[in-house]
C-alpha cells in the first residue's frame, strides 16, 4: 500500500542554517505530494505541494522537488528562522480519493 | 473565505461515554476527511465523505463512525470511549481529488 517515510527528528538548527528534511514515498502510480507544517496546539497548514514528476513546490523560502526516479520529495530551506520552529509532515494523496498518507513528522527547533 | 471549523476545541469525557465532534468545511468543498493524531501512532486516517457518502474508511473499530450532511458539514461519533481514544481529531476538506486538504485546528479529546 501507499506510505511515506520521513526523516526522524528532532532537528535543532541555528538561525540562518540550511535545512533539509528527507522524505521518500511508496505508491502505485504518481500521487500528489505535499508538505504540511504544524505549530503547537494547531492543525496542519499546507506548506507546499507538487502534483507531477519534476514539479517544484515552493512557499515562504521552502522548496521541494518531486523526484520520480528516487521516489523522493525532500524539503529544503536555505536560511531558517526561529519562527520556522514547528513539526513538518510529508504526505501523499491517494490517486482516487482524498485519503492522505502522512510521514511521522519531523520536529524542527531553530535557536537564535 | 472562512477556513475549516471544528467544534468543540477541547473535550473531556469519561470512559464508556460517547462523543460527537463537528466539522464545517470550506464553502464549496464537498469532501471531508477525518484523522486521528496521537504521539505514538502519528496521523491516522479515519474516513472520508464526499457528497454525503462514505468513500473510504481507515482501520478503526466500528465504535468510530461519521456522517456528512447535505450542506457538507460532517460529524464523527465515538461510542464507548476508551482511554486510548484520547487524541487530537483533525478534520480536513478538499474541493476535489488529488489536491490539497485544508485542515481545521482540531478537537482535543481527553478520555479519563
């Protein structure tokens, strides 16, 4: 079945450091891929998405590229800020419905 | 446009009781999905409704049920509550398949 494997955390970085959170997926066909972010006590907010191979999703300085050959969708940001501290979830959506499969989440803490 | 609204935000129930959670999707969205989030199991899919019909159901016992009304609002019900049902329950709405899901802030259920 479909699944998402995400880099384990927690991750602690200094402000302005480079961020990479690895995500790989298993799915039949070519699903849509997403990164969501969750702040304490809140629901999930969409960060970025990609719907087909080689698409690059980007938002607020974050980027991820849909790599079909490596079944990956790694999240990157060139310079993190304290306000980026949150839990990040990689997800894919089933081809024929709106069921999402989520990774386990990666907690990011950015220290000044 | 108003986002996904979940009520109540917090609930405390006793073992054996039942509970009903409510979700109002974004206007125009016909798909509503429910997820359970716990520290141990992460985000797990409960069920999805589209135009009042349940399209998908996750691997949860029959104590978990849901429905969707003609205005797309949805409710989920958990009967005979167990301590292990304590979780954040998230509702998400989508306008169509294979696109992003928009999440509410969740209902935090505590079973004592």
